[in-house]
C-alpha cells in the first residue's frame, strides 16, 4: 500500500489551501489593475517546444525535464516553465491579431527533476506574466513594477531588485568572444558543466552556483561594456523609468538568468529574510523566442514567481492572514425522523447563498454543538420532533448564547439579518 507521494511533491491540505487562495486572490487583483488577462495552457507540451524555446544548453533541458514517450510515440514533456507554452498558444490562436500588446498572466504547476529543499519541489507552482509585441523599455518597467506591487501587497517589503542587460544577437557575439578569452586558461578549474558551456554558451558560466566556478569568474568582462547602441539605450531607458516609479534597483553584471532565450533586460527580485535561497522572482526580455518557435520576430518580456517560495516567506515573517472555514449555520437534526427536514433546511440555506452544514454522523445534541463550535458556526438551527411537528426551528445564536423558536419560513431572513449585524 502506498502511503506517501512521490519525492519532491507535496499535498496542499485543507488547513493550508486557504493561504493559497489568498495569494491567488492578490494575484488576480494586481493583474486586473495592470490590465493583464489570465491564460491557462496544458500541463504537458511537445518536447521540441522546450528544446527550441528554453535552449539545449540549459540545466532545465539537460538535467531537469520530465520527458516521456506517449502511446503515439510522441516525445512529451511536463512543462518545466510556462513562457514557451504561452508563446506557442499566442501563435497557435493568433493572439497577435488582437489589440497589442498582448498582456497575459498564469498560475499553475510546473515540473522539474531537482533536488527537493525548503520552498523548492519537483512539482511546484508559479505565477507569471508575459507581455508580447511591445519593444520599448516602458513595458519592461511595467512588468517589474507589477512584480514589486504583488510582493508589496502581500507585505514583503524588504526587496532587492537586481537588473542587467544580456544584450542581443548583434552585440552578444562580442561579449561571447571576450568571455571565452577570459576563461580559456581557467577551464581546468571549473566544473565539467561549465567546461561544456565554454563553447556552447559561456555566459552560463557566470550563472553557475559551483563555488569553484564562482571564484574563477571573478573579474570576468561585463556585458555592459559590449552592448550595442540599441541595447545600451534600452537599458538606460529602463533605469530612468524605474527611477521615475520610485523603484530602487542594483546593477548586477553577473545576472544572466538560466534560460537561453533572454535578450536585453534580465532581472531578479530577492527577499533578504529568506537567506541563501532569497530569490522569489526572476524574468527578462525574450525578443527572439517567438521567431524561434515559428512566428514573426516579436518582442516579449515576462517573469515567474515561485508560489511555494512566497508562501515560505510569508510564513517566516508571520504575514499569512487568519484563514477560517467558519460557516453561518450548522443544522442539528435530533433523531433519524428529522433528517429529511434538516436536509431540506440545509438545501434552502445553501441556495440562498448562506454557508451551512449539518450533522451526517448521527451525533448526540451535545456532540453536535461541540462540532458546530469547531467550525465555528454563528448559528445552530435545531430541529427535533417537537419543532418538526410545529414546522418551526430552534435558532441558537452561538455568539450571544441566546436561542429563539421561530417559524421555519422565517429562518433565512433571520439568518440574513444576523449576518448583517
């Protein structure tokens, strides 16, 4: 008998699902205020989408994807991230034909074969946004502003925004050559992964978390010194817009992000109280991704936020709201002969939009009252043989400790009045 889920997964139980609903509610409010609309893509996609979209030299593709062959002999991958899937949907459904830019957000599970640790699972959840077709730095500033607004609204204020420019295909080859020249005599001192990255994508060496690689990359050339005029102007414009919005930032020339599709803007938001695993948001611009996936050259930018990481931050800082499963009415039938009448009352309450429950375990009156207190319930509607015969209900106000025998027909109006007080 299996009594535990797969390693790296976690059940979201009723006592914590309210916290998830709270975060999702904030997401929807903020995205509505910024005029972003929700998109929901499939949990699995053709593997080729991620090979082309994310990049074959990334750790995600090389080590972390859940890929399998389906019964039709097709290679299928559980989505490790959602940007490529959003781009695929944008092209398939011709969203580019509508008003531009296309501004989308998503909430959902992703899958990566990674080492499980605090706030990181093999099935994890992301909130992300994507803005497609807008080329200038203003949309970059809006995307970053949305992420900051969301985190601030949750109460996470001790944020550190890191930004960098990773250039474009016009200027990145110059930087690539300078990096290869810098690392040429250091290859024997970096990890095997970075040795393979030297020829394929030397920028990824800067992103390696191996201590030896970090040491060897000290003093590496900065991309800012190699930017073309367009990329330099874009990055300068972004900084001016963030300053105008009152959003502080730190320039970090080592920030390259882990996906090959990034161009120009790359950014990360850290929440210091989380310690070593402080990154809660990462994103950037991907002006070449849509063309790579078969569309016309179209600019795009987005970010993703790990919801488990955010939940961990809120928990550590005691910022989670009080979540309750309280109901308005608990219907207490006294004896089997009153079950049908009690269920009729329960149904009418629910149809009137009143949260209600009843005893389904044939408990004694004392046990039912104790159970009603655990919700807690504001009112208990008692119905025994006497009440049934008189077509009445004994309504008990649990807060006031009072009770009143009322006509069954008046129950909903009295509950509604009580809810308004």
